[in-house]
């Protein structure tokens, strides 16, 4: 089986989400020929890191410097057809959802998104994926090839490094054949010294009980820092402009499964639970003893986060 | 300018989902259905564009599904869409097939902008808009949190991505999928609900569109995941500290 993986990177290295996608590829077929595609411009240090995980196919060209779906989608279509690949896959991220579904639209549409498990039944691959905000898990099969997949990173641990250095292949890029439907005009992000919410071992999240950004920073940020964790947010705080959208955990935000998830003043709407209910340990603090968050928590405390959390932070700083 | 907005009928996301005895489908009996919340945002955005756009804008709401989709389309009409088209279909359609029907409708209607939800809250696929853009060879902007019309048919779209807010410039025709923060959909007033009853809903059979199903995804079965939690209530900060330390130590 020939599997292509759409790689994602930051600064100098592969994102953990892509390492999970590689693990998934290895687990659906241990004998698969796996190649990770890296697209961008001037990525030498990134490529050095990618070589540690699998064979690498490099699409390095000025015309690919920014990630627009029209160009990346067309390029992926060309690669899949040239390589005669059985599967093209990536992690469930906004980047892969945007680009891979576009590629799938050019490659016959056999796509399943956000895979959380798989089976091999008489040589046929079956995939599990959540529906209805995770209330239901469907087992599906895909009709036709190539198959386009996205994989939920928290369901597959990152691929293990073997010490082997894999081979790289550089593609010839003909910019003239790439579409030019979209102009990329920039990215605004709030830089944070904290770990990424999808990759952290500990996530501390805040909800409606937080009144403003300063309180969020003191209470949620303070506990996250004391536990060396990331911060997350329920939808309502993003809607109210208290937290940036990239912190939202839930059905339509990020899906996390850390070792410890601490929910502060979060009531526990099903849409939020969809984003965190697979965390190993869940601890909730909420002043409403009837809040649904307590039904999915291992440990709960009823009370005001404004009183409890500063004491907690103190206890950890005292250590 | 003509804007086409998609309107999917979905179970109310605040209701508890149950499965049928054969675990092949959800049990839809007594389940309230609504307009997919992300599609409602798309409808709202089309109305705001019409309210601020210099030239006349026609808004056409598209539904695919069972006869009850009629009601879903009435919601869009009551919000302010001008007319609606319902393509009757009574079984599961995967995103590839939904995008195939939409492609045929677009060839018939010739809109310059298609607004749709980034995903439907039943299937949670988040693929149809992208596949449609690919089929048509149109510009694509997913997860839109802001849309701004500029002179000369140009658009500026802000998108919510994992790493922050990205800005794209695009020309019409385009497919834009709506994210949560694009707007807050209005509630229809009673007079507009009454008025919507008189607005036309055209029915077009897939055979008239020259479309035949081409299934790519087969749902084999469904299950309800069960997570069991300890649900221990603590009253003492020191217990809380101990439990956090324990959770950090495992692994």
C-alpha cells in the first residue's frame, strides 16, 4: 500500500499532529510505503527534521510559500495521481480540513474525516469517526480509491523515532499550472509562551465564570503556568472576546485529550465535552453543583473559582 | 448579485441522540429538527450582505433531503431569503454526493457567491464546501469569521485557523464556509414568518438535475461511546492538590 501524508510544521520541525498521522499510517499497514509531503518555501531545517520520521517528498517553491487551498489542493491531486497512491491523509487540523477536502473534491471524493479508530475486516479498512458532537461513533467504509483521510491526533500517539534517517525526493514545481484564485494577506496570532493546547499534557480551561481577559490570565493562565500546562477556553469566552479563537476547545474548536484537563467555571455543554471528554483525568470546579461538567469529571469541587484557584496556585508554587 | 445559501435540516444539537435498535441510524422519532446552526450563520451573512451591498442581491436557500426540509427552508425564508429550492432525497448522502447535487444547482442558478456552514452539526464532516469549490474550480475560504466586500467584486475574508486569524483576498465566484464568529443569526419576526409562508419553494428532482448517486462513504453501524468517570466530589483544597499531583504522575 502506498500512503502519502500531508505534513505540518512549525519553526524548525514537524508538528506532533503529523507524527500521529504517521503512526496511524504505520498501524493500518505495517508494510506500507509511507511518504510525508512537505509543502512550502525555504524549508531546509524543517526537511532535516522530517527525515527522522519517514521518507519525505519535498515541494519547495516560492509559489507555495503560503498555504492556500487552491494551490495546495491542486498540487496534492497531481502528487497522488503521479505516485498512484492508495491513501492521502493528514491530521484533523484546520489546515488539513481545508486542503485535503479540496484535494478530495478533485480526486473522486472518497473521504472520511477525524478518524479515532480503525479495523481491518477481511482486508478492508473500516474507520471509526465521531458524529453528533461525539454522541455517536460511526464505523464507515470508503468506496473507491484514492482514499482521503484525516486522523484525530489525540487518538494515535506520535510515531516513535527509530534513529534512522529517511530519504528525500524533491519535486519539480511548475508554478504556471497552479491556480491563483486566492491571495494570502497574512495571519494574526496571539503569541503565547505556553504549550499548544492540542499538544500539552495538562490543559487548564476557563468558561463563563471568567469575567474578563485579565481574570482569565490570572486564574486560568496562573494555574496553567503552575502546572506547566496549556490554556483552553469554552466557546462563550471566545464569543465574548475574552479569549482568542485558537484556544476554543469543543466540537467546532480543538479536540484535546491531555493527561489532565482542569475545567474552571465551565458548565459542560455537549459541544464542549466533545472536545475534551477523552482526557485521562478530568477535574472540574464550578459553583453550580448541578453543572453537567461534574458528570464527566473524575474529581469535582463545588465553589467559586475566584476563591479556590488562587489557593491552588499558591499550593503548587509552594512546592 | 445572486447568493446561494445551503440549509441542512439537523437534529437539535441540545437534544440527546439515541440509536435505532439495529444501530444503523439514529432514532429520529420525537427528535426536534432545526436549521443547521452554521447554515443559519450563512443565511444571516447573506442578509447582511444584501443590506449593505450597493446593488440588488437575490438570496436563494437550498435544501436537500426529506419533505420536512420544507420547514427548514421556511426558517431561512422567514429570516429573509427570497426563495428556496428543495431537492427531495430520503437517504444518507456523503459530502461528495451533497457537493455533486449542489454543483448541478449552481450550474442552473449561476450564483456568484455560495455561503454555507463550515460543517453540519449532525455529520460533523466539514468537507462539502471544499469539495464543491474543487468541483467548480472556484475560490475557497473556509471557517470565515469576517467577510468584507471591496470594490470590483473583490472580497476580503478572515478565517479562524488553529494558529490564528488568517486573511484571504478573493474574487467572485467563491465558496465561503461560515464559522461561529461570523455573526449572530437573527430571529425571524412574526410578520416575516407569516410572509415566508407565501414565498415560493421550488422542488427539483435529482433526475431533472441530471444527477445520479455515487456513494463514497458507507455507514456500517453506529455506537454510543460510554465513558465512565469516578465523579468524586472534593471539599478540601489539599485533596484537590493531591488529585492533581496524582494525575500528573501517571505515565
